[in-house]
C-alpha cells in the first residue's frame, strides 16, 4: 500500500522472462509499436508517445528540458515536494517561474490560476503536478486549463506520475501538450519505464529547438520512431515487456472500470479510516487525491513504531510524511492492483496496530463503513 512502487501482478512479472532481443529487429518493432499503441489508449491520445527507460523523474526532466529555454515565463502551482522539485528544474533551465504557492494539503484554485494567466499574457507554458504525492492532494480542474493555455498560446504540461491510469486524464480532450507518468504507480508495472505524450505543436517546437542533452532530447526519439519505429538508445527490454503486459491488463479490465475501482477503493479508505478516528491531512474533500490517502497521526503516535509494526506484524507497507510532514502524517497508496481485499486488509491491520500501541479505535465502525462504500464496485 505504498504510494509507489505498487504491487506488480505475477502476469506482469512473468512477462520479463521473455528473451532479450535485438532492439534493431522486427521483434522489437512489434513490441515497441504495441507499447506505443497501448500507451496511447491509456493516455486517451493520438499524440506521439515516448516510453523512456528511466524513472518518473527522467520523464519529468525530459518534459522540462525540451520546452523551457532561458527567460521563458512559466506558471506553476507549488504545494509540496514534487511541484517544488519541478519548479526548481524549470528554474535550473533558466525559466522565469511564476509560482502559485499554497500550503501543503491545499491546491491553488482555478481562479488563482486564471488570474496568473490574466497577469502574465506572455506565459510560455503552464506546468502542473496532477497529484502531489508528498501530501495527497489532487488538482481537479485540469479539464478547464486548456481554455487558458490556448487563449495565451501557452504549452500545457502535466506531471501525472502518481495518478495517470488511476483517474481520468484524457490527454486529447483536455488538450494537454506534454503529459508524463511512471510505470510503477497506477499502471502497476515495475519501476523503470516512464512514458510521455507529446502533442504535434510541442513536437514541432522540440524538433526545431532541441536541448543540448542527448539522452533526454525527445527529438531523437521522434526521429527514430518516425523512421524505423526504434528508440535511439538501448531500451530496458524486460521492463518494456512488463509495462506492455500491465497496460494489457488495464485495457482488458476497461479504463472506466479501472478508474471506478480506484475511486471506490480510496473513498472506502478515507471513510473507513475516518470512522476509526483518523483524519485526512487534506481538509477539503475535493482536493483529496484518489491514489494517495494521507492521514494525520493521532496525538503521540510514533511514526516509525506504527509503520514498522504494520509492516512486521501485518505485512502492510505504508509511507511516512515528507519533509516538514515527517512524523505528522502517513500515506496509504491506493493504486494499481488495489481492490476491496487490499482496502479491508489495510483498515484491519491499521486498527490492530493502533490497538497494539494502546489506542482505543473502533475497528468495527471502520470496516463496516468501508464495506458499505465498496458495495459500489
Ligand atoms: C508527482 C511525482 N512526480 C515525479 C516523481 C518522481 O518519480 P521517480 O521517483 O520514479 O523518479 C514522483 C515519484 O513519486 C511523483 O510522485
């Protein structure tokens, strides 16, 4: 129950036993074109796809170095570790960052974003972290942002590393120019493949203005794919096999069913754990993440003992807080394979751990409330 990497189904693990093939062969073309096709289905896009052999940070870095040049004005909401890191990356490229800062656990509102666009007509791009993994917030107005980016002729870039696949993010419908994710979160593949989608407009810009890097220069990937359907560098083949299998599993279940399962499971976790007396870190319900359930620690509850008891006695892994939130919150991942089994087992393990640590919690209320919510599946 970590916020990534998440559990990987056996079928996906077994896919990695396929022979290592020549990445300049027809076999590779068959594998990689299938990866691209299935990624397009999950991203709900016809845009170009690059499946980078890298962790999510690689995809995020590629999404920055290929678009941001010295002096470019970039608007970005910042409310946690990953959005801060993204804004630093942009600044490192020489970008002139207009930060919309809010405290951890709160999102900038759409009106604040609109105001930033109104005040910065010369903005080159809007960058946003869809789901702030460090605090458990999720931005729920991404569908409306393209009204602003298209009005100001700006690029629209989304880091959805910890959510894509777990909630709707129809890239074409929402006119997202560049969208990045990682395989090890809601897609439930091993870490190491990080796909990016790139619109025709962004692709043209990247080809005409390539960055000085080699590995993350996306123009190279377009050239190789448009030509021989290859990648410019040796890809992590076993991980590509696994990633393809994980995508197949999602498509077999049906994207809408996958989204619903994630939503119902996180609703059940929030309500079940709340019924036991825990409180969600994110106060406003509409800002709460579907894939990361962040909860405040009860008074005096010691982080390390709680998480190690949960892990050692009940084999349930959850994550602690980040930075200033260390020791104050814990985060339950709700993505990938997550099912009613995981939800009920987690609530039960948390209630037992709390009881072992001397806290009087109403386990029955937690389980019953969660069970009610799970009936929606
Ligand atoms: C929103 C977000 N962006 C970027 C990353 C970086 O991904 P990775 O750790 O795979 O490099 C993460 C990782 O959790 C994330 O949650």
